[in-house]
């Protein structure tokens, strides 16, 4: 019987491999000790549950007895879930990049018995094809070289370890306006026809689009803002969006957003929700486009609640495959549509959603509206047809769900839902249930995944926690607390969330602080790594240092406590050499710089403690991420440095104060006075 030790793992991805004939180990001291004792090199395989090519390599090689025999004889084999251990993934993916490889998953790395990398790749077919060597041939060649030519192995090892040990480039003070210049430069990469970054494959690139949006607002370039909205529109009409059930797939393989890689990730959809709600809030958004964005927002949040809730928080992802076939759950033929809708309604649906007899994906069709676009007149007919098809689709074999709860990804979802609920309410659409789900997920993470001393676990599944958590967990949950605070409808609620954010900021400082400024990804308690990752680079979400810098800048304005300004500036200073030379990779930090330079705190003092809808709506109409909101009531006893201290309601009316770095405007009660005051602030730097 194979000595496969994944049966007790918490990760659904690892559990997918528990019956492999490979003698898999989980990452940890026991597996590393075995490598040292046997003298075997380590084969490290990193993937995640929704990864299509991970499944392909598993079926071809890891489930094959002959391949497993070679793996077991020559290597200590360790399987890692990149979502459960992003630190391990980051270390060895960086090593792969240093070898000149593009990277991706599955990540296949070869390590010495001391866990130091010396060679690697991604997907290897079982037998040589597509110009790639066969996996068994690779295994035998690596093992032979490891035992017969250690000088070559050692040269590679030393070079890779040198690369991994390098810190960020040193740099001077960051120049004012850098975020705008960088955003303008990145806007030049956008595809004028299809939106998104030019070429294929096409990813949402949320951190980049955030920066371009901010640069458009600061520079007043309406064409740049239009490119952001165009990108959102093309994604929302493409096949990357699930038109029947809601939600965004991870990326499209083509340049038109038509054919997705069908897995759905929580973090992509959280950022999509944030972008939709921000676009909808714009004062002058086209009516038809705004209606389409609202439908996508409703359907995507509906999908999150319907399919992603696990207990009170949100699961990580849905697989691309069902019944072993990528996308089978999501595609349709005209006959399948007709069987559900009947001939007349079928004709209406297939015309609107590009369902043809020839298909656009392996003989079937991915519903999309790239040709037809949004038409409000169609919606009354199409909405009930989509609902009937969704009900029919529920009878199909579903893709697998990775149901682990990740603190950082839930932080993204909580922040997005809180903002979406608030902005919807301002536009006359009650979505209190969305805020309820945001609060419930927040409470789950902060209570169930908290250790009582301020530190969070990273993952929860079936009552089991994965500790210690990462800087990303604490930064994302700090951002979630701030989002709940900024959108609160009662002053006392807002202050409670701000206290939580301060505790999370303290945990970051205690357990993750880098001596040069900023934060390691891994906790000081992590003891199974060759080094602690320290990076400014974004992936599909902003880097942990970027999220922390943004959150600390906001926390400074919302509390008036200068400690958080100092910590924010330390992060930005630590990466001052990296940011100007890699705007694409550090877009998240550049957005944090924009908040640091351009944040304005809108303090609303309301006599009855309730939000002032018209003042709020006017503020939101700018679509400005650097415009913060804080609700207070008259007479609150707060320290002199607190932004609510001494603020009164003028003439008993809800009253707005616009504040920046301790200086506040005259009280504003008329929404018409907000834009001139903000414009004066932007142009002069002070009110």
C-alpha cells in the first residue's frame, strides 16, 4: 500500500490527491526531515483545487502507477495548496521566474534535501509532446544529475538562493504625482477595442485597472476613465461572465473575453463587485450601461450568496471541470436550450446570447453578449428565461467547490459587499442583506479564526484552522473593518470597527514587520521556510504591503492617529526603488500612494445618528476611492486629535466637513456646495 499521507489534510486540493499511488507528504518538518535522512531530492508540486492543468497532470501522472513508482523511488514528494500556503508558492514561484520560466500552476519544483530550489517547471505531460519533455524522463534526468553532478546542482542552488535573498531596490523619496504618471502609462496598454490589457490571455487585472481609474480622476482625462468603463463593459458582456448564474471566471484564453478558463475565484468576484458598484455610483454613467452593471452586480452577489457561502463566510473557489470536462457545466447547445424553454423562448434566448449549432467552444456555446450588448428593452423578456435555464442547470453535475474559508479572500469580499450595499442604498435600491452577509462573514473570521491575542489564522475548514496567518490576512481584514466602518449607518458601529482595525494593525506590526519597513508575508511564528517572503508585487489581487499601506493611510485619516501615517510611509519608503521601475507589478502600492496623497475625509455629523442620504450620494457620485466617509453624532466625547472631535450639526441639519491632514472645511449642509469645496481642495492641496 502506498504511503500517501494526505488523508488527514484540511485542504480540498490535497484531499483530491489522497488516493494517488504517489507517496505524497504535506509540507512540514516531518517531510523535510525525511528528505535529509534519505538524501533524496524533494519534488514539490504546488497547485489549487480549481486549477484545470493541475487536474490534467494529476490524471496523466499522479494517478498512474508507473509514474508514481518513479516518483516514490527517486524523490520525497510534497504536495502544497498554494491558497493554503501562499508563502511557499511565492518562494518557489520566484525561483522559477529566476530560471527564465513564465510560471503558472501546477508548479513543479525540484529542491535539495534542505528545501533549496535548483530546477523546476510547471505542467509536464506524461510523455513528451508539444515541445515539452515527458515527466518520467524529467524525473530520471533530475535524479541522475542530483546524485552524479552535484557541482551543477549546487551552482543552480546558489544562484537561486542568491536571487531569493535579494531585497527590494533602494530608492529615493517617491515624487508627488507618480501614481498619476504610472496610471497614464498603464492606460496606454489597454485594448481600445476589447478593453483590458492588449493581447491574450486576458485577465481582469484589477490592481492595474484600479490605478488607471484613479489616474483618470486625478488628471481629469475622461477618455482614460472611459477605457476603464469600456473594459468593465466588455468583461460583463463576454463569456468570462456567467450570464446564466452570475459571477466572473478567472480569465479568458482569447483577446475578446469570450472563452474563459471556467474556474471561479472568490477574490476575482469580490474585486468585480467593487468595480461594478464604483462604476454605478458615477454621476454621468450612461443609463443603459448603468442598468446592465446593476444586473451584473445583483447576479454576481446572488451567485456568491447562493453558491459560495460556507457557514457564515465565503468559500474559496469553484472548479473549471465537471465530469472531467472543462466548462461542461456552463455551456449550451440550441437543443438543450429548447428542451428547457420551448421553441419560441429558445429562439429569443439563443439570438441574444450567441448560442449556435456550430458553437463557440468545442461544439457547444458559451453564452455571451459581445455582439448584442445591453438592451434594456430585452431584459424584461430575458430575465425569466435565464432563471429557467439556471434552474435546469442546477440538475447538472456541479463543478467541485473548494470550501475552505480564507481570511484574506473573505476580507476582499466583505469590503466589496459593504461598499456595494451602501452605494446601492444611496441610489434607492435596498440591499441590506448584502451588508448582513458582509457583517456575518466578518464576525466569523474575527471570532472563529482569531487566537485571542490579535493574530488571525489563514484558513478554516470543517472546524480546523491553518495557522499562523499571513500579512495578507491581517491587512485584508483591516481593510474589511475600515469598509464596514466607512459605510456604517450608526456612529457607534463605525467606531467599533475602527477599534478592530487598530488591533489588526498592531498585529501586523508585531508579527510581520520587516526591519526595512513594510511587512513580510509570513509570520514571525513560521518556522518551516528557507526564508520569509518580502515583496511589493501584486498578483491577481494587490500585494499585502499595498493593502496594508492603503488601510493604514485610511486608518490615519479616520482616527487622527499619526502612528498609522508613519507606518504607511515606511511601507512606501521601503519599496521606493521598486515602484518607479515596475508600475504594472506595483499598481497596488501606487494606488496606496494616491490615497496617501489625495485622501479627503468626509465627516458627516447627523443629529439622529443616521446617514445623510443626499450628502452621501453626492460624495459617492465622484467614484473616488480616496474619498473617505465617517459618520458621527453631535457631542461625542473623543480625543482632541480625532476627526470627529468638536464637529457640530449646523442648524440641526446633517452637516458635512471635508478634512485633510487636520484641516477641515467650513460646515456644509447643501449637497451643491460639495463639488466646489472638493475641487478647491484638489487644486490647492488644502481647504
